[in-house]
C-alpha cells in the first residue's frame, strides 16, 4: 500500500489557522452578573487578539506612567483565571455555536501569540 505523508499540527494551531469562524466572547469580570459583556469577532484569531488587547488595556490602566508594558504568558493566564467567567462561542458552520471554556481560550491565545511572534 502507498505510504501517506501527514502533517501533524497541534490542534490549538489548527483552529487558529482554519477558515474564519465567527466567534463571540462572553466575559464576566467579577462574580457580579452586572459585569457581563460580550464581543463578537470574525474569527477565532481576532477573538484571541481581542482578549490580549483587553489584558493590555488593563495593564495600561494599572501602570499609567509606563510607556512600554511587557508581560509573559503566565501573567495573561493569571488574568484569564481571575475573571469571573470567560467563554467563547465559535460558529461551527452548521447553524450553531460551540461553547469553549477558559482552558480552550488559554490554548488558543498561546497559539495566537506564538504565530504572531513568527
């Protein structure tokens, strides 16, 4: 039988590199339901960028005098973990949205930042 060559790409990168899928980010900043918000994006990649930008805005608010603010992935993960709730609804192409939790978001944010750094 002929041998098949396969490309093994981590699942987290497959979603980021796949065709754009409308993504809704549901965010609750604290335990209070009054802090619930949502944002929608044309793709998973744009949604992950939006989550990173939210964290960067938070850093700028906390450090108004700093011109350049840097952070590492563990600090971004800690920000995600401290949120009251965070989930993404990703359109599956068949008329429905699939929910994804904080761990899924962290995996995709990591893949997104890795891709941006290349």
